[in-house]
C-alpha cells in the first residue's frame, strides 16, 4: 500500500466574501495567502509595490500548483510563470460618509 501524503494544502479558487472577486487561497509556510486569481501582466516588475507581496505560481511535476513567495535576491527577473498579487479587497460598498450633515448654516 502506498503511503498517503499528509500536510498537502492545494491551491483553491474562491470568491472574496466582500467584493466577490475571484481569489486564490492557500497556506504557504505559516501564512494564509489570499491572492488575486488574475495573474499580473507579463513583463511586470514583481517588486513595484513594496507594500504588497507577489506570489509566483510555477507548475509542479506532481500534485497541485503551489504559490511561492517571490524573494528579490533569488527570483529570476525573466521568470515565465504567472505571478499573483496579494488581494486588496475594495469592499462591496464605498466607505460611508461620516461627516455630520445639518440643515443649519451656522
């Protein structure tokens, strides 16, 4: 009997509960990653936004695809694999106006 592989966490596609955008979810190391399902355009700089992580999605020989965090020091600049940016939810509705509205002039 073949040994069953444990600890696998496949990359799954979901919808964001707030904005309903398609997102990829996976636990990578100790991070619960939620990334945009739409890959970044080819030729983009994965380090153009220092406030957000970018994930590489290389194909695997065995098993489901897995997201890999892009390290500046080791990731090749001409990587042919799709890259996904961390999902930044825009929310369902614009933020509410919290300024006080009155009918008085003064």
